[in-house]
């Protein structure tokens, strides 16, 4: 029984025997983040930080990576939902069909405010 559970975990972790859609891997998250940061710098946009998560959504069979960018005004957080199509980053700003609604992805941390 224990071997079957371990085998199942290995199959799920490697993507075998699961659904046909893939989720974004940690290396893909880092690649997307680096690509977006490079693009923002090329466009000479001023930002404070970029945080990217796999939100579990897909577009045209490709996993969507959601990146929140803090542009630092009030703060102003802008969402970029990104797919990697044949090595090219495509954002929801370029292709409006890429879904980028609120998704509760990321760490479930509480916001604590003190006065």
C-alpha cells in the first residue's frame, strides 16, 4: 500500500497519469519573472518589485503565471497574467483573451495593520 502511494506521488509530481494540462514549474516561474522584469526595464517603467505565482489557470493549453508588479504609487499593484508560447512571453496586456481575474493565488497570509 505504501509503495502504491509513493508511486502515485511520483506520477503526479512528474506529470504522468494526470491531466493533459501542465502547471507552471518553479523554473518556469523564475524564467517568467526574469523575462517580465527585463521587459519592464526595456520599457523604462519604474517599479519596486515583481512577485509571480502559478494560479492554476490555463490559456490555449498553456499554464498562466500571474505576476503582480508594484509600481510604487500609493502602492499601485498591476497584475500581469503571462503564458509562454514557443519561448515568447505573452501578457494579458497584449492578448486580452488571457484570463487575469482575481484568483486568490499565492500565500494565504493575513494582512495585519497597526495604528
